[in-house]
């Protein structure tokens, strides 16, 4: 469990004293506090049991005292309800064994009885009985699992690891190169390994009976008892055995995780017996989510929004579903009449494909039939995280709305996901606090295109006029704000609304859920075209009397930071800006980030091919127009948007004598996922900055 920050406990005590003093006076619900808001437990995964009678749920919550997040597994059954399955470690990515007896998961918990029992750097596969009992490691060697999957008969786990280097090779490397880093030469591909469960369980019994010093897990070697199925020069992800267990499909990835070439992300097939490897796809799309057909003759997969497509050269379009006949390797697109973006899918036991589709501000469920996507009845809001059993008619889903935290639900009939039984009830504090109200908003961009956004009003002020307004811009850009729950350092619109802001969330050009053409129009004007959409939306809200023109602020993170940086060079109307992890130019960012091919698509080529575009679309070369006090945040280990982009922005503001502040979070990458206090301080200081320069 997590502890509550001292400030929250003091606020709770003060609130109790205050309400006790005026107990006789009726009172409306109070707004949620920052401490309450960031104590949210998020659901990271939910998987239904093969027989549909149980579910495992993975969550993440802040542990303030330990300066970290804790990942925990929960088990639900109709007889016992929801109970903790694991505690005190970092346990994630659960998968049921096909016979329903075991749950495998990833964890960095230390190995009892190993020579280095304090090692918490390696993320290994662990096993825990579904009926309850002690978790056990699949292997003890210090190797990170990249992906894993059960064999159909539950006897074996397939998993991938980086090809280990022998001690002799490590010594030779150190003698020759000392501490010099060879940038690409040291990169190694993956091994696909198979581990019999019985061997792992027997080894664990042996380990517990021996003296700890006799068990050496410090040397880089293959896990004892494992068999090498295949090896590649790439990383192996999304491992998916065929129904008969004779073949294994997987998706490859760059070993460096630098997305420099879409051709490194492809679908492969390997024979489980002899390791014969076959590449099934050759394209510039980023395949994911492999599923076999029940007869083992076909594969289904998804290409997520901004992941390219199989229809031609790489380009950022909406999420698409595909089917491949293995005999002919013919690939066909499914549900292509759907006007929105497919986000995920699963296969029901009878072979029916059910998919999550984002259209406008809601994500709903659809039955896929050839070219058609047939809408299933659903609750208002957004669905996510679907999971189908191996037998039966049920479907596990997650569902939320702006004011209703995400929960896990069971639909007894997969084709009626409007009839739901709640399995979780996390984050009840939100129902106890004053709720913001919201509506969609539409306006016309300068070129006549209609654009949609969301307005989140302070509690009790729906459709009020003359409000101070924060334009909070989503990242991506292939994403969309809508009727779904969010409560963290990144998605904090409802907290800002609770503090008196009207929050405008524009789904500008490049957002998903509005058709391919709408997404494609962001290129090659990566910030100016969506920037015009945002500014015209602000103008429209001012004309309609909803927003106070003298009390406007702007902010965003990641691509929202790109946009914020550009917008403060385009207008002086904003009294304050908060920006995070946003580039101020595109050439160095192309060279430093991990998705360079995407950058080049946006700007129609590499920096030397389109130097004018790279400069004209960059905020850096327009910084002399900035007058807006600007608050900047950045993780100093960010490889998605280089930390040096924040340094460059800060230096420009310093030279121009624009009021500014720059917070750097040590050890954090793009997602600020290591220390919850970093997200807490980020949000605390952003709210203070907005109130300082744009008070009520």
C-alpha cells in the first residue's frame, strides 16, 4: 500500500476540524486536493481467466515514502471478490496459463537463495499459483525478459532475452576498449528461449535447500534448463504460439529502441522444433498485437495510430486491423469502413473479432465483419483493455468517463458490453469531491475545416461565461482528448478545473479518431497547421463569450510542449505558459530522439533535405516574439525529446529576459515514471505558476 503525503494528512485533519465546527450547516462537496488527485491507483492491465470465471488485474500506485511507484497484482473471483495477489514488489504484465492453474508475470523482485539476493535490476518472469501460494522465478540468471508467452498445453514458457555475453568476452572487451562506449557495435540481438515449467519448479526447490553462496546468478549465461528456439539480430516482442504449439509468431523491434527504420518492426514465424525462421511481413508499418485464428491458418494484428500502414510508404494514419493467410501470406485490411481509429482488439472463442474503436471523443466496442465495424451497445464514455477467455461468452473490459475513474468490468455477453458487472472500485475519493462538468465544442479553422475539442468547466459552472481559460494540449500528436478518465501529472485537466479554470482541450489536426485525412494534414506543417487550429478555437471561445480574453493560459507536455513552445511565439494573448518535454527546433531533435523516421515523415525528409521546413516550423527562430512568462519541465534522461531541447528553450528565454522557471527531474525519461514526487512537484509548480501570472 502507499502512504499519503504529510500535506494530505494535515489537510484531512484541518478539514475534519472545520466541518466539525459547522456540522449543522449543509455543505457542498469540496474540490479535490493535489495530494488526493495524485494518490490515484491506475490500472495497467487486466486479463480474464481461460474459463472466464476469474480475472487478474495489474495496478500502479505511488509509494511516497519509498520515492517510487509500486506495481501490484490483484485476483478477482465470483466467490472471493477482489483480493491482493502480490504485494511489496514491482509485479506487472500478468498472463494466465491456458489451463488456468498459473499466472506468470514480470517482476524485479530479488531471488531468495541466489548469490546476489539483493539484485533488483533484472526483470524476470515469475510464476504464482492461481489458487494462491508463493511466487517463484522462472529462472535466476540476471537477464531481462523482453516478452513471454505460455505454450498451449501450459507446460512451457517461451521468453526472449538479449543474447548474453560470456565473462571471457566481457574481459576482452574491457581490456581493449576500457570505458569507451561503441555506439552501435555493442548492440546484440535476442534469443527466443523455451523453459519447461516442471524444471523451473524443481530447480527452485533445490535452490531453497542449498546454501545461498552455492547459487551463482551473477554471471551472464543462459538460464539453466532453457532451450534456444531462435536467435535474431533484432529484439523479440509480442511472442504468440500457434494453437497446436508447433509454430511461434513474434514481432521484431530495434535492439536499441531507436526507431530509425520501420523495417526493423516486422512479423516473424519460427518452428518450435527446429528454429527455422521465416519473415512474414516486409513493409514500413509497425505491427503489434498478434493473434492466431483457432485453426492456426491465419494471423491477425494491429497497426496503431501513427504506426504507418501496409498500403504504402510510412505515414501517420489511424489505427488499422489486418488479417494474414499464412499459406499465401496474403494480407487484407479489416473494418476499413470504420471512420475512426482502431486502438486494440481480441478474438472471441467462436472466432469473432471485437475491437476498440476511437471516434471523436469516445472509444467504444465494435464487432468486425469484413470491411464493416458494427457498433456494440455500450455505456457513455470510453472502453479500453479488452480481454477474451478461451471458452464461454464473457469479455473483460475497462471503462471510464471524465468524472468516473477507470474500473474493470465483466460483460457476461461479449456482444453486450453495456451490461457490466464491476470487479474493481479503485479511487473512490473522486465521487466524494465536487465534479467538474464538461461538453464538446466545435469551431471552424481558418481553412474551413471543422475541429472538435472538449471544454471542462469548474464544478457548478457548466456553460458559464467569461471564465479564465487554460488551453491544455494533448501529446502524440496521434491522440485525442475526450470522455475518459485521467488523473496524473500528464492528464490533469479535471484538477485545473477544480481550481477554477475552464480547460480547453483541442483535438487539432493530427489527432486520431477523425479520419486519415484529418491526421495527414499535420504534415509538413508540424506545428503551424495544428497551431492555427488551436488559436482559432481560442478565438471562437472568446467570441462566444465563454473565455475571458484577458485571462488566458496555455500548456502541454511532449507534443503538447512542442505546440506550447510554438504558440507563445505566435501570440502574446496568453498570460502564462507551462511546457514540458517539447522541442523548440527539429534538426537536433531529429538527431537526438528515438523516433527519427517519424520526424522525417512529418517534415518531408531529413534536415539536409528540407532545411527551410525544419527552420520555418521551429519555435527557436521566432523566440524574439515571446512575451509570455513560461515554466519549463524536463527529465534529464529523456530520449523521446532530448533534455537539451529544454535547456535551449531556457537559454533563449534567459537571453530575452522573459520571466521563466526550469525544473529538471534527475533520472527521469519522457514518462516521469521513476519517482512519484517528480510528477507531484511538476504539477504543484505548474498550478502555482498559472495562478501567479493569471490569477482569478
